[in-house]
C-alpha cells in the first residue's frame, strides 16, 4: 500500500481544501447537508434552474432510462462485515494502516479510515464522505457504498435494468469566445484540443459501430445547458464531455488525469461549485449507479494507457453532468498549465492516444453493462 499512502500524503499537501475537509475538520462533510425528501425514481426529473437562458429540454417530462432506488440518509454508514457479505468479497483489515481491503476476482478495493480517498483496482477514487471506524470496524457512508463502491465491484447490483449503449454524444468543452484554459507561452487553447480529440474519438467509436454525435463540430460557442440538450435530442445512451485542465499555482508539479461524474444527492463534490446544492436531486442523479460504473471504467483505462499521474475519480455538479439524462462523464485529460504536458497535448499523436484510451473505457463500460445484464 506504499503507493496509496504516498498518494494520500500528496493529496493532503496539494489538493483543494474541499477534498481534505474530512481529514482536518471534526464534522463529517456528509453529515452536514439537510435531509430533503428524495424524488421518487419513476417521477419526472425535477426541474432545475439553468445558469443561463435555455430552451426547454425536449424530453423534460420523459422518464429516465434507468431507475435508482431511494437515496439513503446522508449520515447512514455501513460496516465492513455487511459490505463484504453483500458484495461477496474477501476482506482483510490492517489495524496499523486502518485499511480495509476487499478482494473480488483478483481486484482489490482499499478503504482507509478518516479519509475520503480510496483505491479501487489500482486507481484513486474520492468518496463523498470519509470512511470511519464505527463499532470496531471500518464503515463508509451508505451513499458511497450504494452509489460508488457497489457499482465498481458489482456493476448492476441493485440498480435495475442496465441502460443501452448505441448512441454516444461527445461534448468538446468550450468553443468560440470561450477558449477554456490557455497555455499562452505555447499558444495551446483548450477549445482546440477538445475539438480535435473529440473528432478522433468519434472516428474510433464509429468504427466500433456506435452512432456518434458531437455537441459542436467547429469553433463555436455552445451554452453549457445546450450541451446535454443535444443528448436529449438524439436520445443518447452516453455523454462524454472532454476538457483539459489548468492550475494557477504549482504548475510545475500538477499533471495528469482526473475524471468526474455527477455528485449523488446529499454528498459534497470533490471540487465544490459555487452553486452546489447538495439537497437537490438533479436529472444526472437518476444514473448515479451507471455514472459510477462509467467513470471507474474510463478513469482506469485512461491511466492504464497514458501512464500519467492519477488525480482521481471525483464527483462534481458541473452543469453538463447535472443535466444529463443518460450516464455521463467529464474527462480532464491533462494540465495545460504544465508546459511539458501542454506540449504533449499539443501533438496529434498524444491526442490520438487520449482518444484511444477513452474508446477503451467505453468498451470496458459496455462490458460492465453486459455483465450486469447477464447477472439479472
Ligand atoms: Zn474545460
């Protein structure tokens, strides 16, 4: 577990304060949000006030493609014995490191007390609330157990009918007057990198037989709320939003990949948005389970292919994830603020590698859906 411990040390030193809230404050983040009545899974998704002017979504009243059970109370925790029994996982407890390791078919899932950071099959994953010792055993928030760990360990367990996978919407971040992140020294613009990567990914996915639609195929500005609306219009099964990242400080050191899915209701995001409303059930929350299956698959395959630092699988209420009515993921494929990484991203060869890695992630997600279907 040397790698995880090193990563934890790094995280404590460098990640935004929000991610480490559980480590340094006495109040558990998951316990803070007020508990509101959850929206019934079969009901029409609750309308949310969009950030800007928006056309009404064409499928606003349509039922979501896959149902989810009721969200548990934010303060509810579930212990190691129950987790390993239900997930049929072998478990070992390291009292010194306060780490619980669950093993399923040679894949290891490591949970550590007093931190939100976990390791799933070799990659970093951020829980919505820190793991704790309760009644003498490690316990995690029931929301993390049902909406993150279970989908990763046993795709489809307790989640209803798996969604299809035929039409894929790729969303190249930014465009037009919105350049996104910029490396001025090297003249690398995020909006150009995302569009080119999206076009490459489209070719790869179409070759695999998927129907692929881009939210923009030229240098134009598209409102955030109009991007998931494209997915609605074409009845998409999957929404992939492509971005590149930047930091203000520590540009020399911060590189690598991070992958985001929608934050479950009543949980804190890794990077809290200014308008983060933890009590609201958003359209994106109808797919909490499949979002986690998708995010885990894409994050793992990106890291395996690119061999860059692992910034973690995280959750955030980004507008495109909040409003997506199909499983959705937002990929930050590299840091343009780091000159070496920006120079690599600026090459066609590296963008092709990124596209190939995301396509592999889509294939892994498809395999997880097939496994879930077979287990029903
Ligand atoms: Zn971006």
